[in-house]
């Protein structure tokens, strides 16, 4: 199963991504979690300590590796557009609680885009992840889908947009759904997070088609406390786990269909 989780910053997508990863790992499945968000917090949410997270070098910052695989260096400005990367997830992922974490990093450039060795590497690795037949692959994405090319996106089982009960989150869902459609992906689902009341639930139901709504995760001080302590929500909040288990059961039903 291959799932990309996206949404605006601060909506709780890393909480969802990490808890799903831990739940699948607890079942004995092979799980690879890819942190593709520039604000990389997935390691903490999986259970790594702040010191361990700070010691992880993102793939995009491994200059020697990028040069080796793409052939690009200061003397050679030409590089491969399809570098060999199949071994990278297993070689460079860090494991905790049964989950392999691969921190992708981001590419710091000016202007509207980048066709550079680092960017090519990231896209190639994401593509390679979608071909790992026996693994559960969970990608914690940034709000956009720029990292995903058409072929890579088409291999995803679904995109999950994490939203809050508000107009801006609803707008983000609409944008992601359109981007996904442009990439050939038809299944875009929604998890509503930080839901506080029945009015919040009614607002979500009024704006999200029923077939797209995976479920609700209610506002939970335990999750906030986990973040403050630098701990995994999975180890702190049984309530959040139960709610995300129900969401997972819907995703598992999708996988069987």
C-alpha cells in the first residue's frame, strides 16, 4: 500500500502519518515512512529523540551521494535524469518501533522551479518507493505535490488530505484534488483533524463529499502534550490511536477493493 499524506502546515498530517505507520508496524507489516515535508518532524512523531532527529542528514543534503548517483559535480554540469536509487531507502533509512524512516529533505532554490541533481534524486527515490510491492509506504508530504511526477503519482493508492474545520483547509483539499487529477490519481480522501464539536463535524460533512471523508480526529490535548515533550503521539494518546485505527480500517477496506 502506498499513501501520500498532505495538507497545510500545522493541520496534523505528521500525527496521522506517524500513527498509521506505527499501527501497520504493530501488525508486523514492513513499513517505510518518507518525510518529504521541508519542516521535517516525522522522526520525532515516530519516537526518535530530538538528538537522534538532529543527527539525521536528509538525502537532499548528501552532496557526495547526489554527485555519485547523478554524475553531477563542479566540473560536470550535465547529470543523469534517471539515477540508480533502488538501494537508497534500505541503505539510508533509520529504524525505530518497526518503522523505517527516510528523510528526504528539500531543495533550496530561488525562482519558480528547479531541475537540479538534488531535485532529480528526490523524484527518483519517490518513484522507487512506489514500486516496493511488499511494503506499506507512507509519505508525509508538504502541501503541494511538486515532488510527485505523473508516473510516481499514478502508482500511489491514494492521497489523504488532512484538514481542519475551516475554509482555508477546504480550499487546500480542492487544490490537491485538482492536482491529483492532473497527475492521473482519482482517489483523494480526507481526514478532518482538530474537530471540537458536532458543529465542526457538520461543517466538514457539508463541504466534503461523503465518499471522500475517511473520518475525524478530535482535538486532543494529549497530542499537543506529546509534541511538547518530543514524544510520539502513539505512545501518549490512546484516544487518538483509537480514532486513527477507525480511519485505518477504512483505508484497509480500500486496499482490499
